[in-house]
C-alpha cells in the first residue's frame, strides 16, 4: 500500500510536467465548463444545473481516455515505463496509481467547477453531494478502466490515437454529453444505453431532476461498477511495459470481454426504459 501511495504521488507530479496530461486533465474540462455554463446555459442557474452532469461526464472522458490512456501509450513508446518494469512493481499497482492520480486531479477540478457554478452562476445544489461524488467516482473508474484496456492492446501511438479518438467521439455524441440524451433519436438512445458515459448521465439526471437516491439508481451504478472492475482486471492482465512487446490477436479478443457488463446493462435498460 505504501508503494501505491508513493506511485500515486509521483504520477501526480508527472502529470503537472506532462503537457498532454496537464491539458486534458485540468485545462480542457475547465474550458468546456465555461462554454456549457456561459453559452449553452446562458448563465441561468437552472440551465447550469441541467448541464453540470454532462460537464462532469466530459471531464471523465477526457481524463480517462486521453489524460490516462493516451499518456500511458506515450510513456511506453518513449521508454518511460522501463524503469518501473525493473522494480518489483506489478502492473495493477502502476495502473491503479495512474488512475488514482488522474482521478484526484480531476476531483480538484470538479470541486473548483462546482464552486464556480454555485457562487458565480448561482446553480442550485444537488439533493446530495455524496451521491454526486459516488456517481462521478464510479463513472470515472469505469471510463478510465476502458481507456487502460485500449492502451494495453494498441501496438503504437498511431494506432492508439485513431482508436482513442473514435471511442471518444462515440462516447461523446451517443451518451448525451453534447446533445441531451432525451433529444437523441430512438436508435441513438438505444445504442447509447450500452455506453458507460450514458450511465453517468442517466444517474445524474435521476439524482438532480427526479431526486432519486443511489438505491433507485442501482442499474446504472451496477453497470459502472462491473464495467470498471472487469475492464481494470483485463487491462492489467494485458498490460505491456515495453514498446517492443506486441499485442496478439488473442489478447485483443480477450479485451472484448470488457463489453459483457455493458451489453448486459444496455439490454436491461432498453427493455426497462423502452
């Protein structure tokens, strides 16, 4: 546990010195917060509250896919993982430390955005800050774990850039992060219910708009938990320290197992919500 804490602190310091991580973990979410609050919500308190969930989801997306996943690939390509490989550290310790570091940094940004939303835009407080924190934490864990799988099975930076960008666009436009989920065409809504960011959006809407507690949101939260745990387990199993190691077809097929909880929850939600 002591080694994990040291790795996490070291990862936080590296994030401050890595331009791509600093941009996607800190600057990018803040910029979009002001766009959502000032332009889309026109600075109105109710509008800001309505869009605060999508802003948090967008932050989890950029943090998990680019701030964590893409940075991992970049570090492997540049040989920055080799020194860690020469130590007794395991893949799960390194991966978890990176996830914790980025999560803690994004949590600081989330608290800052919440303070601005409350004090500058007079956004009404959600029914429960604890429930909001749980939703963001589980969503961030699930999305970052999916990003770790992609980082583990991509063989080079060029491959990973294409896959991460495609995945980001799918998550962005089918989850309700850019266009409200209720306004999407029926087919897009059905497809979107299979995606982890959508579960974050639906859980946030249930909390803020319908005043539902965590127990009432159990399908969305269960989907995030199972996706996160299975994706993290597979991602650490397939983790590669050296760029000379190549992901095999068998390993890439194994990575598809992470889709199972997404499929199960998506099928259930589509049957339940129609």
